[in-house]
C-alpha cells in the first residue's frame, strides 16, 4: 500500500512590515525506521523525512536536520520576520529521494 504524503502549512494571509509571524508546518508521513519487519519477516526499508526547510522570497528562514527518532507526521512551529510581501516555500526531504513542497503567499500592508 502506498501512503499519501501530504504537507500542510498555516501562514497568516498578511502582516505589517517588520512583523514577526508564527508559521505552522506538518507533513503526513509514517516515518518508517527500517528496523521493523513485514508479515513475511523482511525488513521494511527505512523511509523518514530527514530535512525540512522554509524560505521567504528565496531567503532561508529555517533549515532543520531531522534525526530518525522523530515521530510520525513531523510538526514544526516557528516564527519568521516579514519585511516584504512574498511567498513562503516549504520543503521536506525524504530518505528515498522524494521531495515534497508547499508554497503560501503573504501580503504586507
């Protein structure tokens, strides 16, 4: 069975110039450790999100290296200072080479 990996992020629609906003990011992912066996006794391949990044208008806001001990469906909450309108880009990197992205705009007014 193929799991559906689904990134979800919550970003305010707008902020004042220079305002610090709270960002919430979650990805639905089983985070398989590579140590469990399937019903046939074979090891299930390791498959975890090993890195998460967030950029605002191409400038890095956060870059997190994730260890194998992280739980299923990793969640991050962090603050970002918004100086200009633009777009947040969120990226999750999987051990199997998959990359998952989401983007959210933010207005400044």
